[in-house]
């Protein structure tokens, strides 16, 4: 009988053959997976933004500071004589004209002094005339040798003394008239009265405190403000070319501001603050400016013709400087570096890097990078991206 022997090496699933089969199996799976079609990624939705168009126009160069209103003239009214305040001829807060009667001080004592001065003048004038006539007659007698020279000289001296007395009486009369005039206190200017500090019936003294009333001239009026020392050269430059216009804007008040011109530039820079004081004069016909009031001052230096401007919120600041996002025709954005200039009413002058008519992003920049696609917000709706 014949014996049949089976070798293990002939087993197809044993040893290396088995490992090779596994490798072939997984290779086929990998090839199958690679050959399967890939799913395309979904495009990112457009970034909603708000935009504006760069325009070209003339822009004024301005300085904006805070100023305070001052009266054009301020007068503190005091009595120049002593006496009882007899009458007050105005109401507190009333507008008064130059020369208008404000107060009357009790006049009888000064009337009496005036009458006395007139009497003294009349008496001494009569005595002077008699003494001079006596001296004239004694002069003729002295030339005829009838009287002595001593008698003539004595009469001449008496006449001269009485002449000086008459001149003194005239001065006293003039002083009495002045003091009587001081009883009637008049306004030295057109202005507006303040609080009445001394009432009728009180005794007043010459140049005593408190003052009777203060009058402020408010037509015209000053607005005082200070600018940094570094702006002084520009101020002097533009002042040499003509009057500089200045505008005073009243806070929390609608409507245009008051217009005036620069009328005063201080002669020294304040070393403590590094600023220099300037005054603007305003006609103030509508009485909108009031002494002590704070206003926003806009000083117009010059104008820049035909410059490119964009809303200030479009300008961003990065590590390399200022930039903005420009919207291209395919609604993608480009980050562009720019050079800016003056600010004017919420707009910024772009000196370099932007052309008129280009569209810039004004809101939504935080979500943008160069190449991002955008949708333009119009109210609550967002326009779809227009693909090329």
C-alpha cells in the first residue's frame, strides 16, 4: 500500500502566504476608497458689510477746541460820592443805553454846597472889582505924588489876592457842580445790567464795595479759547493773509453756529500749559452767546480743493499703518494701505492710496481679510454675491 504525506508548506493560508493575502486585501480597499468621488466643500457665505463711495470735493482745514464767552466790555458801577441812594431807574437784567440814568443819590446836600460856592464866588468877585478900582485910583495918586508907594502897593496886593480868591471860588463852584453831577449815575456804555447789589435807601460811599451793579456789553461779544503751541505757526501764517473766520457752536442747540473773526492773538505762549490765548469777535445780534457760556469753537484756517474723502469709520489702523477695505467689481475686498489727512464732519481726507468713485467698507471690517466676498447691507437685507 502506498503512503501519502501532506506537507504544511503547501497550505495557501499559512506563513508568508497568509500575510501577503492580507496586504493585497487592504491595498484593494485603499484603491477603492481613493477612486471614490470627493464631495466639494461648500462656499463660505458672504460677509454682510456696509459700504460708501469715495468722493472728491473741497474740504476746509479746521481746528476744533472748547472756548468760553466773555463780555466785550464789563463795567462795575460804583458811587463817586457819599450819600443816600435815593432812586433806582432800571430793572435788574434790563438792557440800557449809553448815558441812560441808572441811580440818583440824594441831592439836597450837594445843591446846598453848589449854592454856597456860587455865593462865595459872587462875594469875592465884588470885592475883587472894588479892590482893583481902588488900586487904579491910588496908582494915579501915586504918580501925582499924593500917596506913598507903600499905600499903592498894599492896595495892588489886596486886588491880586482877591483875584486869586475869585479863581479859587470858581474852582470850588466847578467841583460843587461835578459832585452834584455825581448824584446822577449814568451808564457808560450800551449793555445789559446784572443783579442789583445795593437797594434804594442805603447809604453809599465813594468807590466803596460792593458795586451797585455790573453792566456787560454783549453786542459784540468775545469768545476766548486756547490752541496748542504747535499750531501757532499756521495761525500766524493764515492771519497774515487776511481775517481768519471762526465759528462758535452752542452745545445741545440745533441750527448753525455764530460766525465771527479772530481779533486777538496773545503776545506770549503760556509756559505752564504750552498753549496760546486767542479771541474771536462775534456780532451776536441774536444774543445766542452769553458771557460765561462754554461753546465749541471751529477755527477755519484754509481749504483743500478737490481731495478724496471717505467716512472716517472706513479707516482702520493696523501694524503697518492705516488701511481700508476696497470692494471690487466681483464683490471681493482688497485691503489697501492709505495715507490720511484732515478730518472734517465725520469724513477723513485720503491723500494717497484711493481714487474717487471706489467703494469702501464702513462697517463689518472685523470679519474681513483680503479676498473675502461681501454682501452689501441695505437696511436688514443683504445682497447676494455676484460671482464672475
